[in-house]
């Protein structure tokens, strides 16, 4: 039976949520508008980021426990492998079939790489 540290998962989820919230505003280059706080779509979007952050963090914590990761740098490396095997490969397939500019794809991939490695390190530490 694997033991998942839910405190680490919660911290990683918060890191995911904060970076995702900042990333959403930076990707659209819009300042935060106070009027948007009252709109239902605003809260649904951030609720989805929080849920995805929890799922991603829990999955990575489970994977780290299964593999037997014990150090911060092993977690960073596993985060890189998860990024390479799951995130990069699936998003590359999407990019090849879309008209998304290369710069946006590159920024998105760097964001996901750093985030995956950071969360992998947090969960392993």
C-alpha cells in the first residue's frame, strides 16, 4: 500500500493554482479586472485550475511513491520525465495539427516543464 502525503499534495496544488492563475493573466496580457470576480465563468475557470492542479499533484505523488523517489532532485527528474512523456508529447501532437504560433507553443512548453519539475521536487522533498 502506498502512502501519499496529502500535505505535500496540497502545497503542490497551491503552487500549481498560483502559477496557473498568474499564467492565465500573463498569457492573455490582461490586467485583473475586478468586475470579473462577479462573473460565474471567472470562478469556474479558477475552480478548474484548482481541480486540475490537485489531480496532477496527486498523480505525480502517486507515481513518485510507486517508483520510490526519495530526494528533491529525483523528484525534479521524474517531473521532467512526466513532462516529456505525457505533456510535451500530447501538446506537440496538438501543435502540429493546429495553427498556433511557435512562440506561444514554446512559452507554454517552458511553463509546463518548469511547473512539472517544481511540483516533482516539492512532492519528493
